[in-house]
C-alpha cells in the first residue's frame, strides 16, 4: 500500500518508516493536504494528516484509491466524514493523548492574564521595573465555569480545585459521578455564564457548537469576565468577542484557536482568499484585531504541543494504521 504522511515533521520519520519493512511505500509531505497536492498522490491507499489539512469532497474525490485516513488529532471536523462513509473510506483518530497537556495550557493562559505576565516581562526587558498598571487578580476564590466535561474538562476542574476555585460546569451529558468526586456543580448554560468569573471552553467543533459563545452569551456574562478557548475557533463568534472586549463586558481573553486560523497561518492562503472569498473576511479581520490587543493572549494552536503529547499522538496513529493493515481497525470515527 502507498502511505502518505502530510504535515510531516522530520522527527516523525522514525515512527512511520518501519512500514517500509512490511513492503509498503511511505511518502512524506510537509504541506497540508489540499486538492492540488491530492492530485499528485491520487494513488494513495492511506493518508495521515493533522488538523490543517482540509479533507473535503474536492480533495477526497481526487484520491480514488483511498481506504483509510489516520488523523493525528482527536478532532476530526476537518474531514468530510459523510463523504468518507459513502465512499467506503475509514477514518481513525487519536481519542486521548493530551488532556493534562491542554488543561495545563488553560492555566498557562489564565495565569499569564491574571498576573499580567507578558506586559511585565516586556517592561522589565526595557529596564523599567515600575509596577504601574500591572495589578492582576487572584484565582483563589474566583468561580470557574467549565463548558464541556470530557477528559480535558475533568483535568481542568482538578487543577482549578487545587487553586481553591469554585467550579461550575455545563455538559449535554453530565457526569454525576465526576461531579461528586471532583467537587463541582453542574448548572445550565445560562447560570454558568451569569455566575462565572472565568469561562473555559472544552467542546468539539461541530454544527451544534458553532458560535456557542456569541452576542447573547456575552451579554449574560459578568462584567469583567475572562474567556479561555483551547477548543475550536468557531466555537466563539470572534466579532461578538471583539465587541464584548471593547465594551468591557469581557476583561480579557486567552485563545489557542481562531476561526480563520489556517488562513492567518499562511500569508499566501490569506491573499488568495481575498479573491476567491473562500473565507469570511470580517472574521479574518476580527482575528487580526484580536492578535494585537493587549488584554488578549493568543497562542498558535499549541496547547497540545508538548514532547510527551505529540509522541503519544504519533504512537497511537501508527497503532491505528497497524490495526487497519492487520484487519483490526481501531479508533474509527464517523461510522454511526
């Protein structure tokens, strides 16, 4: 079989090269998979991608021999699973690899905001040791609202309890055993927004969560609330977030994801989008404004990116491929 690994980094070679010993052809592409690159690999039987590849109908239709997509991620919203189901293409993911990693990143963002770390560091590097304008706030005693209580949400709650933060949570499928064990309280979404000092999002990116936090939700929040999003960019209406920041309804935001993030990452992609209208230009502009606001911290979708977590991702992906090749596919998604 021909296996093509997209969005490849050199350190991953040692994990995938062993498939060659089994008689399989292995190719590597540093670029994300798109329609143009797909045409060059039309004979691929199996592809492995990360989240910046957009596996839509236009791409998948060019891969006529494709049998398996092994995404190196938990989320699979970048894959048209409906098309895959109809075409007989299996899709596997990495269901768990970095719940602690992402939860720690939540608090890295939150502590950086609450203690004004970026501003303080920038000031001292200029030789200015004054404390004017650097007053922060304690996490202890602040109410944390956790939207989504899966593996990452649970880890966030555990850490928050260590900071002596009261925790409220919302989930469409409440875990009552975890509620008792971890000492938090499930409430409905409106109550969580009204009572929380800090809201952190841990839901998948899908139709049901698109703009889950928008103008109505911001209006319900406490004045001066803080928003943390390490989930998916489209969970938050960034235009509404900009208004909430301008009005002071939201005091600060820590974001690891943006809705038009792939376009922002590649300047050429952004320039093409101006002509093809493949992206929401108003949202792109909102993303760009957020990038330069002093009370907004944005990291480049790197919450998952620790040495331990990425090695777990690749190991699980390799196991998914081995399982498929051995007739026992694992971690399949989109087949319900």
